[in-house]
C-alpha cells in the first residue's frame, strides 16, 4: 500500500500546486515610469566599441553611451558631447568644442583627455573596434585645453562627423573602459543596473545627466530578450513586455489587429536585403547577366511572399531613411522577356545553373525560394544551399569569397562604400564608383554629399553588382500609451531619452 | 558498495577526459572564427588579429587544449567570449533554471506515468487501457516544443493564468519562479510520461502473470493490493532503466523548450553559444552535459541495486 499512498499523495500535492500557481498573480500593473522593451537577440557584451552585433548598440547607444556627435530620429548628424566644431579649409583639421560639465556614471569628468583616450583606443594597434577603418584617416589627436579636441586627418574625411556618431565611436571613460563589456559606464541619460544573462538588461535614470532639458522621463527601463516570434507575440499580448520595437515575424503582425491596447507602427530599418554576387566569377562577371537576373525578379512579389507585404523595394544599396535617397526600382523593373533577351546576348540563351548560399534566417530562406521560382521563368536554375549565419557565412562567403550568389541583409547604415572595398565579398571593381565615393569624403557640405550619394546609387542600380531587393521594415508593436519611440531606424538603436507614458 | 563507487569514479574521470578531447576537436572543426563573428562584416584583418591574440586563438591547437583542460581541472572554466564573465558562474546561474525545470518535469512525468501505466495493466484491454494507450500515442507523437506553444496559447494568451514565458528569477519569490517553470515542465513531461506509461504498463503486465502475484491473490489480497504492493515493485527495474534514459533526453528537450518559453537555462546557453561561436562556453557546457549523463547512468545503476535485492546479493 505504501507506494500507492505515495503516488496518491503526490498527485494531490501536484494538483494543489498547479491550482495555487495558476491562481497566483504573476504580473503587477506596471508603474508608468518604467518600460519593458523586447528584443529578439541578446547583445554579446555591452560595449559597442569592441564587438559588432547591432544588439549591443540597440541596448546601450544613446541610453548609456553617447558620442561626440549623434544621429537624430531623421538620420541627421547633431552635436552631442561636442557642442560645436570647426573644420579647416583643407578639410584635414577638425576642432571640437567639448561640452563642459559632463561626467560619466562613475563620476569621471569627461574632457578632451578622455575623448583622446577613447579615440586612440579605437584606432590603436591593439584596437578591436569593429569599425576601426572609420578612424584610419585620423593621424593625430591633440588636446590644447580641457574643452578643446583637435583631430588631424591625413586626408579629408567628409563622413567623419557621421561616423563619430556611431555606437562604435562612443565616448568611454579611462577608468571604466576595460569593464564596459560587463558593466558599461557612459555619459548617457540612463545608467546600467544589472544584466541577468539570457534574460534581461536593466537601466535606471541617470540623476546627474548633463542635459537637464533632455533628462530621461522614465525612471527605469528593461530590455528583455525573447528569440522565438511566437513567444514575442505572446509576451506582447499578455503585457509582459510593453513594446517590441523590432518584432521578428511579419506573418504574425495581423494577430495584433484586434487588440485595443496595442498599436503597430511600420517603419524602415537600415537593413538592405541584397543578393550579392561574386562579380569575379562567371557568369556574374558579365553585367548583362546580372541585369537579366535583376529583371527576372518582381520585388513587390518578393516582399509580399517573403515578408507579408512589409518592406520597401529598393533598386540600389540605400534606404529611404538616408540623405539623397532615390527610388531606382525602375532602372531594371520586372521584365522576364527582356531578361531572356539580355541572357541570349550574353551567350546564355539556354540559361545556366547557379547556387545561392542562403543563411538560415527566415527572410533569406523565403526570399531565396521565391527567387528560385522567378529565375526558372527565364531558364535559370538556382539551387539553394543553406548556410549558417554568422559563423559559416562569414568564413565561407565574406572571408573566402567561395560562392556564386548569396543573400543577406546589410545592417550598417550608409555603407555604399562596401562596393569599393578591396577585398570584399562582391569582388566588384568600378573606378567610376570609387571616384564618386572619394568625392563624398572630399566635401563636408551635406547637400553636395547627398547629391553624390544619389550618383553612387545610380551607378550601382545600373551595374547591379548585387541584386537589390528590399529594405527590411521596422515592425514596431507597442502599447498605445507609450510615446516617443522611433518609427524608423536610421541607425540600429532603441533611444529611450524621449520615451514616456501618456496618461 | 564502496568499491563499486570507487570504480565508477575512476571510469567517470577517464570518460570525461576522453570526452573533453572529443569536444575540443569537434569545436575546432566547426566552421567559423569566433573573432570574425564578434567583429562582424566590416572588421579589418589587423583588428581580427588583435582580437584573436586577446582571446588566445592564435595559439596552436594542443596548447589551447591543455590550457582549457588544466583550467577545468583546477575549477577554472574560462571566460565567455561574448558575455565577458566566468563560464562557471554562467553555468551555475543557468542551473538555477534548468535543474528545477528538469526536476519538475521528472516529477510530473512520474506522477502521470506510473499510475496510468499500472491502472492500464490492471484493466488490460478495458476502457482505461484504451484511453491510456491513446494518450501515450499522442504523447509520443507530439514534440515537446510544439506542446509548449499550445500551452502558451491556451494558458497565457487565452486564459491569462500563466506568464507567456521568461523567468522572473528566484529573487522574485519561489512562487513566481515555480509558476514560470510550470508550463515548460508540463511540456517537457508529457512526451516523457507517454513513453514511461507504456513501459510501466508492459512491465507490470508481465509481472502480473508471474506465480508470486497469483500467490498473493490466493492469500486473499485484493487485486489492487497485489498490483501496487507486489507487482509494481517487481516491475521497477525496466521502468527505472527507461526513466534513466529519459532523464538524459530531458537535457536535449530542455534546449528546445527553454527557447520556446524564453527561459534562461543551460539549454539556451548552449544554443546561443553555438550560434555566436562562444567556443569556450560550448566546450564547458557540453562537457557538463556529458558529466551529467554519466552521473545519471551511475545513479540509475545504484537504483537498480536498491530496488532489486537479487542484484544486491550478486554484488556482495
């Protein structure tokens, strides 16, 4: 009888436990000075100056860390820790006037020596800054006085002020820099509180923030990491998170429609979904083949099929967020008949076979499948080979250029210059593009730069070194009463400074 | 008994050393450079080299293995590439989720499987038996993560009784923490329970036809008494054997279920570390899993001896 009793007791105990747990209150009503944001990916460390993953900046940039300059919600460069600057006639000397009265969260005073430390750390021999190339024209850093910082450049660098605004250019303290990966210390409106690895990062309002007019309105903010789209949707609906600024699954967006508490906000990210080609490899070395492949693709259909109709079709490597954007989807519009003619001209009248290395992400897999069907219409057979992103893709495609075609979303803003990099996985060489990109660096006039960016976009649209598909939408889902989040994402971020709850 | 444990311990250490070498070699064969993953698509070769130096990845293979394993033997599991904190601490933190989750799942699956299996065996081909059979078919066919999604839909989204996922941490109170683990534990337990139910039913059925059970009945013991007091204890060896196997499967199941329920457990740590090529975390976690399986098997073997007097007699 003993065992039976044991099981009987266990069953009763289990039942009681289940009932008790079911009835227990699990979510207190959120006080209106706190926000919980959901993110798909947990950052790999919290120092944006030593690792590339965008999730790091999405937690820390403008919340914990600030830069000499910053980027506003419209994508424009604005002063931040540098309140003003002067650029010499030849464009090779930048003199920054630093803001007085700025301190780091640990009390360290921000002045020109700290700024010099941060810049030297990013450009030095042992630097592991993911964007170290953006500092390569800086030859010397001078500090004539505590509030003045002078950057001496080897050549004019028109994008410098923009690059200095990036998360990877954040100003870090001399005492705290080494520990920023685990306990970030910056000058921003929020201080770091705690990181429960695998679960959440907690921030609190910085009471000593230098900009009293723009101090944070929230008392606390929590970033929660939820990778599974179904779990993301469930967390939103159950009120466990207040906002998902970048919801992961477009096909689940409809499920929020009937919800009175939530609002969906569709914007643009900087993620350009492009099918890159190895321009050094046959048949992709022939521009006519690339153009034919471009014309075989109906971008609207791709957006519809792969991403539930969300996303903006593009005709070049540029997003509507950025200055000088031109809609170039009309340069090689969907026209399978013309595509066949071009292939014939290029000597591929009977079509050919290619292999696309498509990463495991949903957007890449789905887009590749639709492309496969569309290429078949012009007699081109495409095999899909799934690869693992980032690890395997980086070593096979990016580093070794061992591929014909691939597909990936380029997340870095305004990165047209990747087509001029040598080596880079496109293996694309076009002196006229390089010339335009050089001119962009020669000027600091933003209108002139915008015009040049338009020119660069047109060159790429005509020459099609990669198949330009669409800009990944920013699928925002959040509580209707939550205000101040960015609609678009001109740089990967979750800026909380202006976020507040409406009564 | 003591000599048995000593022998087991020696073989445990040897197995773990061999396993560690295997793990290390497999990790090294994985395509992808951890430094390149961390520095992304824009990194220049000199930055990559600097990071490889910093992580010690520029050293030759045997040196890296010796560095790792000598650290492990001294209790230093190394520092995570991505998190920047000691791996030992990460594992302990994650165990605070995975161990209670596994324990709850085991408890639930036993609570379901043993009574159901025994009752089904008693009423062979009856209504209870058929129902139990149906349950176990469904349970075996349904994967744990899908069941997890269904449970979330029903209990969190529709009824709002349970959180949809995530873990508040033990500091938020044991009740809240257990509540967060309940649905995932059920999702993990049901498929396990299904298998265990069938094994229990078969084992008890076989024992029921044995003479000593008939004797017990002939003595005048009620049918229930004969089954629960005589047949079940005698059927425990196969049940424990399968249970031991299943417990190790819980580890694999935890990877998926922890992802569905967004629980910061060991399974999710392993999954994340793999995708980010946090090789040192991968090595440590896999080694830990291996140790867990070996210890589990050892415990199961001890359990045989406890429930089966004949084995005890043979050993001594």
